[in-house]
C-alpha cells in the first residue's frame, strides 16, 4: 500500500507527463511504478536535520574531501602525476601526506590514460607504493570513456565491488570522450552523472591541465587558467593548482577553491631522490607555507607585468602603482623587479638616474631604439 508521499509523487509525475505530452495520460498507469523513482522526492527540514553524517570530512585533511570531488591541475610537466601518486601511497598506507596532512586510509582506484605501463611502474616503485590493508587498483590498459553509460556503469560497479574510497583520474581530458571544454553545457552534462558519489563518501580527484600563463600574468596559478574553468569548478569542492620552481624543484601547491572549509594557505613540498641499496627512492617533504613576503613579491610581479603589458614605465611610477593597487611596499616591488629582470621577463634602459622598464618585443622596443642599446647591470635601481 502506498504512503501519502508516494501518492503525492505519483500525482506530480502525472502532471509532468501531461505537460510534456497531454495525450500520454491514458498510458500513465502502465509504467508508473517503473518511472516514479525518477521524480525528485523532497523531504522536510525536520527529516533532513535528523540525518547522521560522519564528522570526518576529509580523506586528506584540508586537501581531498570525503564528500565531493577535487581537481588537481597544472601545466604539463609540473609533476601533478607524482603528487597524485604520492597521495595514493599515503591513502593506502595511512601515512600523513608530505608528513603534514592527516589521512583517512582506504582503497584507491588509479585510472591512468597518459603514462605507459613501464613508466607508471617505475614511478610507483620509486615512491615505494605497496598494498597493505588497503590496496591500489590500477586501470592502465585501454581507455575508459566516462561520457558513456558503459563507462559510468563500469566505474560504479568497480567502486562498489572493491569498496573504493578515492578515484584518481589522470587525466580528465583523456577520459571525457572528446569533451569540448569551452562548451558550458557539455561540461555540465559530463559532470552531472558523477554527482552521485558526493553522498556516497567516494572522492574523485581529477587531474587536469590549465593553459600556460602569458608572461604578464605572473607565476601564481589562478582558477581562471582552467579550460572551461567556471563550469568545472562549480562542480568540485576543492581546486588544487601546482607550480614547480624550475631551479629549486620545489612544488608550490595553491588551493584556489575550498567549498568544505577555509581555503588553505599556499605551501611547498619537495621531491628528493636518494639511493637505497642501489635503488632510487623518491621522497616527498613538506617545506612549509609560502611566506607572506614571497606572496607579496609574486603579486607585485603580476601587477608589474600587467602595467608593462599596456606601456613602459619608470621605476617610481611602478612602485607607486603597485602600492596603490595592493598596498605592497617598495621593497617587495623592487625585489620583484630584480627577479623579472634576472629571468629576462622584462628589460630596462637607463635614462640618467631613472630606469625605464618594458616588455621586450623581438629583443628591442621603441624606447630602446631611441636611447641606444640596453645596459644590463646588477644595480638596477
């Protein structure tokens, strides 16, 4: 016998069908039982508030939520696969990620669509990944297309059968069946069926690429660098973006979205290799939060580059403009200028005691042609 709620849902369903096709009402009773569960079934606040949820909301504290998805994004070659594999190691072993972030252990499915089997094996061995109480399952042979019902059914059944806690997908683009990331409706349609895992305590970590920033945009990654960023990030709980320092090898991890808690301050980790009994071992270590001074300097670089994108400028004008925009002091701005010159991102010419800065264009600028060749000097201020 139907409850009052089931009867109400049935009535709503009949109205929906009638609005869609007024001539189909006579056939409603023929398939009512089959389709009734497709109609949303709202509940009262009293019922909703009585639901019990675990207090533990994270698989990796502050980084990978238990109820929702995470995007781990970087430009190609920034070591996002290494970071994901290290997270996998910690999730099946229970050890803290980078020795800093607490982990709730569980089985992991790692879907790899980019590396060869031999390369994936090499990296896992170097990280000393080993099955224990919890296991790492690898899908490396063949493609899985999560834009199809077969791909989605395979994923769901695998998760249920092997009690998977976290799924790493490397990469989104390779498993999305030719998804046109600039098409908002296609992005939303792709992510919609995967929302069911948010309430099942299964986390999905998508590895994704973002565009290489233009030289005037600075080094700190931003969520708008993602292709189709607005629609991708609206469907995820956490966005982590990586930037590796080419000289030091330090990996900066920037959390640019956190729906579950307060956005974590950017921090650094480092990969270091060592030989143990003739075998190369790779270890991750936590280097701490990126200091406020360093963040200020990076912000100053971005502002300087944006100003010089429009026109050249003198030192005093740059210092003043950066301070007015973001209250960044002269010292950080001067440090930013030194770094940009050293990296040959910007150039300058002397004009008496003043320095005129500009973005190089084919090695020269109109100002350079007027004033003669550029003079490089460590004492640039």
